[in-house]
C-alpha cells in the first residue's frame, strides 16, 4: 500500500472526534497521542461506563474500546450502544492484546464494527481508524438525508391533510337533506385524499338531485379532478348549462367537459333527481355501478345499467330511467371500493354479500345500517383501509 | 406486465401477459403508442393471459382506442378471460373495442370495417 494514501484521511480529520476508552493510562496516552498526530480530536474515558456516558453526550465519530475494563467491559458497551436507537449507528472498534479468531468473532458478534490488536502497527491503526471514519461519515450522510426526507414527508403529509380537509368540506351535512329525505354517509379514502365524492343539492322547490362520482386512480391528482367536477355539479353552476333537473342532460354536459386525460384518467358517475310532487326518481349513469334502492320490505333493486364512463366517447348520450319511490324506501349510492373490497385470499366481497348485509340491517335506522354495512366490508377485508376509496351515501324517503 | 409484439398481415398482435392495471400503465401505453407512431393501423390486444383489468386499465383501453381512431386506425381485443370479459362488459368497453375469439376473425373484422 502506498504510505501517501494512508497519510491522507478520507474524511476531514480536523472535525472528526475519537473517543478512546481504556483503563490502562499508559496505553491510552500513547494511543491518544497517535490519534492526535493524525489531526483528530480525542476524548478519553477510563472505563466502559464512563465511556458510554461520554459517547451519549458527545456523539464522537468513532469510539475505540479496550476489551477488558472495570465497571463495564468493551463488548458490553458495544451491546448497550446497539440497543439504544439514539446511538446505535456509532462506529465502534474493539481493542485487545488477545486477538484470537474466536475473540474477534465474539467482539464483532456483540456489536463492534472492527477489531484492532494492541500490537498493531502504526500503519494498521491509521488505516483502521480512517476506514471507520469513512464509514462514520457515510452513516452520518445517510442519517442526515433520512432526517431531511422525514421532514419533507411530514410537510407533505401536513399539506395532504389540509387538502383532505378541503375535500371533506365539499361533502354534504348529515341529517335532513330536505324535508322528507334523511341523509347519512360514510367516507373512507384509501389514501389521505380520495377521488370519490358525492352530494345532495336542491334544484328548485319541487326537486333535488344527488350524485356519486369516482375519479379513476388514487391520490392527489384524482382528488383534484374530483373536486373540480364536484364544483361543476353545484346547482348554481349547472343551471347555467342545462335548463331542467335532468340527470341525462347533466351527464351529456359533463361528458363534453371532462374528456379522458392524457394518461387515461376519467370519471364514473351516477346522478339521480327526485321530484317531490310525483315521487319519481329519474337517474342516469356513466359507468358507475354502485347504486341501489332498498324497499321498505327489504327487497333490493340495483339502479344501474352498462354504460361507458365519462370521456370514453365524445358524443355519448345517456339513458334516463324512472323509478317510483314509496314511503320508507332507501336509496344507497356507493363507490365500487366497497363491494370490490378483497379478502386476504383475494376474493372480492361482492354485491350478493352486500345485499345480504343490507337486508339484515333493514330495520335499523339508516344512520346505523350504513356503518354496519361498512363494518361488514371491513371485516371481510380484514382491515379498515381498503385498497380503493370507499364512499357510502344513504337517503331515506319519508313521503 | 410483459408485452410481446407479433406482426401478422394487416395488423400487429400485442400478446399481453400480467395485469392491465395502474401499476403497468406506462409499459402498456408506450407499447401501443410506439405501434401507432410507426403507422400501424390495426393493433390486436391478445388478452388471453391478462388476469385482471382495473379502472385505470379501462381508461387506458379507451385512450388507446381513441388515439388509434384519430389516425383512422383501430384496436381489437382477442380472447379476454371470463372475469376480464365481465369487467369490460360492465364498463361497456366492448362498444369501443370489438372482441374476437381468434386472430383471423379479428383481422377480418378490420377488413370488413375498412
């Protein structure tokens, strides 16, 4: 090896601190002098216990420990360091006069990074100290990058939570949506931000409309698109675009305004409008399958038919279907995340099990039946966080 | 997802293997777009080894179909598995992308439409 390279430390020696823990004053003094000649700052301790206290306080770049010491021996200090999350990445070199292979193995197994014989040459000491300082410097840079990432992650999460609060503010109030219609809902985005939204709005004195929409994909971008779409669907805006409370006309307009994005993102949506005089519900859907009516006797009809999602075809028209609503009927809108919740085996919960659960809770108030439905889907999935957004909106008609 | 390109007279077949989902959107989109930019007028997606299509996958199918139409081209599908066929049916995708049971029908389907 070229002695020139040995004399050039890889890390800046001026700032590197070495803690030397040895109970023999003579050997400690001589090693300390060598380290100081290498330009290092040297701290000293006379036993393991004292050494550990200085290590915790001063966080040296490298600690060199004698094996046999009073109070606490070198290997025990290594073990203690490795068990303490605050200091476990410290660089530790064990030093002894008995450098048997078994002893070296034991020292490394108990947590030392390297081993140094007391009989080692000046060059070897220099090389091992430099190699440990290089490792220490790498560990420090990884730790500082990690801390920086954590800080950025925290900041991002704070911003996401604030955006999630905004999305939540777009959702309707629970309770009486309008005279004669009770509303209840549950909203569980799969990430902090969901791409599913729903709402209930009054169109005029006679009628109201309500919808559930699902932006494809997960995370920030679908949530932004969903929020924009929900704004478009506000009554004061829709009245500028269409003349009647007509879900099919709303979808034609929405299909025109929300084409497929460049990466193939789109919405599915179900919109229904309810006329308070005729008690008729008229609905149209663009690729959204999660809508049903549960009659007072518990029987269930799905309010859906196969249709392309929004944006798949520029000139789509939408079929309007009319259903007569009777006193006590419930209309339930949901995202597909609920009936497509997978069990740990991969089997999906499915609409049949969903229907069975709804039937079992038909006599419970709406505000209890929806949580029971969600709880059953969660039980099937084995966790309260679904892979997809899960939204559930229930309306009960008192006519 | 693995994609193999297999030219046949009057079309190119893409043998897809894996799930057509959000995670694989880039590899799928670039395979199909590369063909379109090379001037291919008819791409046949062989779905026989596709186990699952999620909502992002449906969007990608619609997107590539729209892009091919812009160039007077066309996308067809071959032999989707029953579960995938069900997903495609629920979203009415087959209205945009015809489904065939064998390569010859898929090619002829294009010849008739042209």
